[in-house]
């Protein structure tokens, strides 16, 4: 997982089908990541004690959070690397 900051909320929705550079890594943005029910499982007791997809829908009107990428050129990424979304 890679956490990005410095972008407006949900800007990544417009990146689908585009290429990005992150450090030496190059990737194509495939689609949004839909949060599955497994994210609701408490890892200490294996019980579903929060409905994370439901919370996302309730508060943001969506159950997606993140993007799936296909790496086209492997590379090294480091904290604070610049992210470039190619046009």
C-alpha cells in the first residue's frame, strides 16, 4: 500500500487509465479499489464489529478507497517521493 498526500479529495478518480510515476516506479491506474467486508473484521477476535464499507457509503457516498495499479516498470519508491500523473 502507498499512501499519498497533497491531492484534493477523490482526485484519483480521474486517474483511471492514466500512467503515474512514483520514484523510479511506473504504473498504469486500472480501477478504484472497492472496500470488501473483510475490512470489517477485528483482527484480535475475528468478529465483524464495524461495517467499514457501510461507513464509507454513509459518510462519503461511496465504498471505494484507493486504486488498483499495474506496474509497468518496477522501481524504488521512498517516503516523500514526488508523484507524477501523466496526461
